[in-house]
């Protein structure tokens, strides 16, 4: 192992220990395939396309760096057209540095028509756990009193809400994925409902679709998230779609990571999506960049063309 790579790995573990000390709540993983992660951050997306769908995905970031972020996700949604609503679920597990985060939530969304489109309002609730393994920490000062000892684990409720407006060729959404404040400071555990809107993490989603001809269409998805004490994050993904059979395109993470992605149906009702993130920062000298893969199962016939800006 090169000295430079070792320095990066030690720095990452040290940084993750500081993140545990400074974080004020649950932070959501940033996925490259953002068009497949909407349900996790905004429950209003549940069932808006009127199709049941179930998905599993895996993301491995900054390969080659010890303790680098990994994330697993599974979610599903089932529309109930008779009552203009939908139900769904999402389960995630994230690992970075010393930290493991697990969440399981269920969501509900109600849809109603308005002039030139429809509005969806969603809520979600469930369980969240954060575990920190201080045994893996590397410190300059032994027995640092600001750090914990051993393995610390804490669980709490998790609540979130969001809204969404959908027109024929675009959508706009705003959500707060979690209202609950869950903090670990060394061996001290703090958890409570956050009532100050300035401390909430906000997600803004928007996107559009444009038909190029009878076979091809252009799609673009954008996500922006911000919270007090956390740098503004922006992500964009564009794709060219051939009917609903195949899609490919490029995107950006915060102007320091380029996303290359593609998706196609491996079976009549199962779609495979893959993305490769090319790191433009100094981490590119010691990592093998980032990979993300997802499988989506559509119990209904997804090969029929769906006129919706969110797919």
C-alpha cells in the first residue's frame, strides 16, 4: 500500500470520527441514480406514476479507501387508485468510517387533481438506528475525552413529509426527510423531535421530460439539499430514453464528480440500472471511483409507454 493511500485512509477514518461529534441529525445518502431514490427522501413520490414497483440498490463509493461510504436500499410502492392514494416502504443501511446507520420506514401519499396537473402530499414514519464503533478510531491523543469508548448504538423514531406538483412534462417537489434529531456525542446519546425549521434538512427535487420524436425522449432530474452546518449539495442527471426500453446519459455531483449511467430491461418486468461516478477531486489519485447498481421490478407491464415526467 502506498504512503499516499495510507494517509487518505487514516484521514477518512479521522474525519468520520469528527462527523459523529459534529452531526446534529440523520443525513441521507446521496445516490447517483437519483430518479430511483426519490421515495427515500420525499414520500409524496409514492405511487404518483400509478404503477406498483419494487427496487433494490447498492452503492459503493470511493473504492480502495478503508471505511469509504457504502449504502444498501430496498423500497416498494403500491398505488390504490380507487382512493387516489398510495402506500410504500423503504429500508436503508449506510456505512461510512466508524458509523453504521439503518432505517426502516413506511409511507403514505394522497394525490388530487388540480388545474394543469396534480398534487401529491406524503408522510412517512418508522425506525432509525445509528451505531458508532469507537474501537476503529485512530486518534492523535490517546483516551481523548471527546470521543466515545467501545460500540455505541442508539435508536429513535423517524418522521418525514413532502409535497409534489406534477404537470404533463415536469415536476417540482419539496420535502423534509426527517424531523427527528438524533445525535451521538462520544458516549452521550441525544434524541428529540427537532422543532426549529432552521435545523431541518430540506430536499428540493425537480425535473422534466421532452419528446424528441416518436422513439426518443430527453429526461433531466435535479436534486438540491441543504441543512444548517452542511454544505449545499446539488446533483443533476440527464438521460436519453429509447421508448421505455433503454436509457443512458450523464450527470454531475457538486461539479466534482461526473456520473455516467445506463439502464435497460433484462427481463420483461425487471430493469437493471448502473452508474459509474468519475471523481474529479484529489481522491481520484487513490480510489477506483464509485459504482451504483439497482434492480427494479414492475408487476405491471412497464414496457407500455408511460406519459409521466418522473420516469
